[in-house]
C-alpha cells in the first residue's frame, strides 16, 4: 500500500487498513471546505501531535453525490520558504493539488503536494509569492560515511524505479539540526532533520527504522528519497508564528545601536 505513511510512523499494509485510516481521519479531523467549479471539496485534517497529520478529502459533485477522494500523511514544517514564481495544478475529483515553483530569488526548483488547499481557501493564492512550510517525508534515508556533494533532483531522474509520484525527490545535504519525535498514535520513533542543501534548507521527517548508515549528528551528510509536501501559510498562520519577546536580547542593546558619534 502507500509507503509514504511510514515516514510519520503509521503502517498501512492493506487496503482495509488504508480505508480504516481514511474513515478515522474523516471522523476526527478538523473540517474545512472549498467550492470548486460547481463542486465542493471537504477537507479533514486529523492532527496527531508534534506536527504530524493525516489529511483526507471528500469530493461533493454538483448533483450532491459525495465520495472519498484522497487520504495522505502530512507534517507541518517549522520554517517558512518563499516560493515565486509558482503554479498550482488541481485534481479536484482526486482531492489533490500540486504546486510547482522556485525558491524566491533563486533557480532552486520545488514541486510538492499541497496539503491545506481547503484550509487556506482561494484567498490564499492571489499573491505572486507564496509563504510555504515544506517538509520531505522520507521513504528511506542514509547517514553517509563521508561528506558527499549536495544533491536536489527529481527522483525519477536519479532512480526511476523508486519514483512513484511526481513530487518524489532525491536529496543529499549536511545536517544542521535534528530532533527525535514520537508518533503519539503508534508510538513509532521518528527524526525531524533540518538539512542544508546549499540554496535550500529543507526539513525532512524520517522513521528511525528506515534510517541506515552511521549515527545521526550535526554536520554529517544525509542522503534520502522523499515525498515532498507542504502547507501554504496565510496571514493568520504567519502572525500566529510570532513567538514573543526574545528574553536574551536586552533593551539596552537596542538603544546602543541608535547612538550617533558627535
């Protein structure tokens, strides 16, 4: 079945398990909806904790028929990326949306599954630049024995046999930081990893059981194959990321910067 769920610590070995997960997410998820070309997309976001999510989407046709469209794993990234230019492609009846664009001010290409189309709504896509939280959910990952060149390419160009989705990527970069996580539903241990890919700094979520090679540490090189997904941040989401006053920064240091030498 869908191996992308393994990155957030959920095992979905059969179609029965997949349908059960989709049904549970539909019942327990936060509801949002979006009118689209005479139809309605009903989104459900089941927040598991620590940024882990399961998204399911129902499609309601113009005649009132409602049927299941999609169910997928998600993770709310901690950092925001600026994407410009960008293009959005929607597959309404399949409950999917894909964003293709470039990191603002660079030629760094990204193509990712948009998780929260129904949550943000049409108003979130009027601007020429998107603020997006990006995270790659790793199919597999490896701590390299020695430093290797930075890599960021579509997976179908590197290992075509492994590519299952258009938003699959192959990457290699230096670990800037990492943090152990635990899926509160399954108890599976995960790693959140922040990588330096030169022109892009990207978050990656890894199931500990799929991590190979040496010990994970700051400064080591990590190679991975990921399913890239992201959330568009609207004005409310950007404001809510304000974390308050930095107590380590003194008011006196602010005034000292305004002094003028006479």
